[in-house]
């Protein structure tokens, strides 16, 4: 069951990502990005991280992408023109992508055991509570970094307000 | 059923549950439209639909046939795939969220809970997530119809839904804090002690949260007094101006299905779900059938009263202006919701 879900939604995510690059209209690209995010959420869920899955759907596909679509609709962005791109991209792009792929797969294959394994059975049968564990880590063990991150986001919001404010 | 494996029994019962709940929800959607027209009619001192069938009870059927038989117009300059996709997104998102609603007491047949399609331990977040995906239906419909009224309507709807989602989500935090879980069954169980007086609305001290939820939910479902996305005096019909026949009907059904979902969530979170308001005052029913049906009766009664409240508000309150709507959501509802969270967590911390 889990393998079937992984194959279906993994393929869907890859297909969405390729479609995202190939589509010429920004709104179609945005929609395929939503497909990618939703399939990622399903993958998280099948790994027993249901809170992460819900957060992924609510935050990314529900809030961030809505803003993207909103901006595309408001600006009425047309179809993008197809250019040949820079020459540097051609020469550096494909080898670079291959190198990153090789590096990542090397790291995952050699150090896979060092990442540790999750307690999948207990998560899937709901004997351990995902949300309780996350909140213990976030609000007790790592409280200071968590609060510092929220201050960081507040700074970003204030910066946006300052930039958007009308000149007196 | 002995020759079936556990998984096969689970599969058959699940499909059966989904089919039954889907049919009941769609029927409820059709009759909510009738209820609204009837109640609005009585409140405005007229009869409402009364010709088709006894008391106009077959009116939804007639409406359905009419919408099916109408010509399906497609604007020339529309984005065709998205124009078709938009009502599908809207309706399916509206219907999916009923799947996590527990509408009766735990009743197991062959190990499967019969009155709950899926019992997930993040049920509340699933509902919020599906609601936030439903925005795309409206956003895309307005943009793809290539019509200025539709675009304006969908822009209004999208920004309104995004803004009020914050207040809506924050108003639920108090309830979640009290229950200590996001699972809807746990939230219902946390209000099961003494009937009416242990409901979050009354005994739980979440009455402010309830009213925040109420107002945010009206805005989320684009209903009066926040029905600016389809304000007919300025925007023709808003985001579904270009839609006709069944595509329009899908938006229409999505709106009413959302109303029902919102009513279900309010019932579960603030009105004690399927528990009886009289607590232990009523004798426990001895027959297992009555014991199974009575909670469903309470649940349906609560959802029905919430829907009546919806319609009553629509008949009473005039439409907001757009800037009033936005400042109300951001400058009033949001801070009050945050204060409610702080107060609830302080009380819980002092008690526990």
C-alpha cells in the first residue's frame, strides 16, 4: 500500500515538476506547482508525518500558491516568449544538474543508515502522537531558535510594510 | 461474511459509507436551497416556492432538471481547460471535507466505525486544508472566463477567503487547546461530560471563539452579509457570471455544501457533536438501534439549526462594504481571536 502510494504520487510529483517547466503560461505553471506540493504532502503522510502533510497543504498549496495565482491574475501576465537562454546555462546546466543528482544520491546511498529510521509502525497505527512530539521539540527543546525564527519573519514583514508605505 | 478477509470487509463497508454519505450530502444540499428559499420567503412575508409538489417539496428536483436541460454556453475567449476545471475543483473540495466528520456515536460493525468515513488524528487540519484548496475553484473560474465582472468577483472572493481563514483558524485553537487533540472524535469527547453545560459554546468558555468562527465562516463561504464576490448590484453575478447549466449548478452546490460543512464543523467543535444536550438526564436507550440513531438525530438537529441561523442572518443583515469587510477581518476578528487564545491557554495553564 505504502509502496503503491509512493509510486503513484512520486510519479505525479515528477510529472507536475516537468509540466511546470514546460508550460508557457504562468498560471498553468503555478497550478502544476500545486500538484507537486499536494503529491509531496501525500508522500509525507504515507511516511507517518501527517502534521507535516497538513502544514504543507495549508501553508504552501493553500496560502503561498494562492498568492502566486492572485498576482498572476492581477498582473494579467501573458504567455512568456520562448528564448534560447544564455549560452552559459547550456554549458553549465546539464553537467551541474547531473553533478548535484550524483552527489545527492551518493550521500543518501552511503549515509542512509546514519540518518536513523523513523518509528513508522507506531506512527501509522497512531500509538505515538506526531503533533505532541513536534510541539515538544518546537516549544520545549528548541524554543529559542523557534522564537528567533519568528522574530526574523517579523523583521521581514516590517520591511515589507516600510517598502510599501506611501511617501508622506 | 466469514470468507472475506478483514481488508475486503473494510473496503466494502468504506465504499458503502462513502456512497451513502455522498447521496445524503447531495440531497441535503438540494434541500438546503429549498429551506433557504422557504425561510427567506416567510421572513419577507411571502410564500416561497409552493407550486411543485406538496409545500413545494419537489422544487429541488425541478431545479435540477431545469439546470440539466439548459444549454451549456462556453465563452469564446475563455481559457477552456481551466474554465471546465474550476467548478470541478470547487464542488469536489466542498464535498471531500464531509469525509472526516464523525456524525454519530462510535458504532462498530466488523471492526469498522459506521458513522465516520475516516477517523484521522488531524481531522481538523484536513478540513482547513481542503477549504484552502477550494479557493482555487473560485479564483480560476473568475480568471478563466475572461470577463471583468467575473475577475473582480473572484479577486474579492480570494482575498476575502484568505483574510478570514486566519481568524477562522485562530478561533479554533482555543477548542483544540481544551481537547488537546486535532482529532474530531477527541474534540467531541472532550465536550461529552454534562450535556449542554460541557459544550465548548457554553461550559467551555469558548463563546467568543464561537462568534469569531461564525463570522469568519460566513465570510469563508461567501454568504451574506459578506457576499461581496457575487454582489448582484455591482458585479452581475460575480465569479460565475459566465457559467451556465450544470457548471453553474456545480458552483451553486459547492456553496451550499460548504455551508453544510461549516455547520458540521461548528456542531463538532462548539455544540458537542453528536452528544445529547441533556447529558445524563435522558435515560440511556436500551435498544442498540435507538442508541445508534439518537446521536445522529442530535447531530442533524444541530446542523439544521446552524443552517437556519445562516439563513436568518442573510435575511436580516445588509451587505458590508469591501473596505469595511477587510478592516473588520484584520483589525477586529484577528486580534480578538489571538486574545481568546491567550486567555484560554492562561486558564488552562492555571488549572492544570
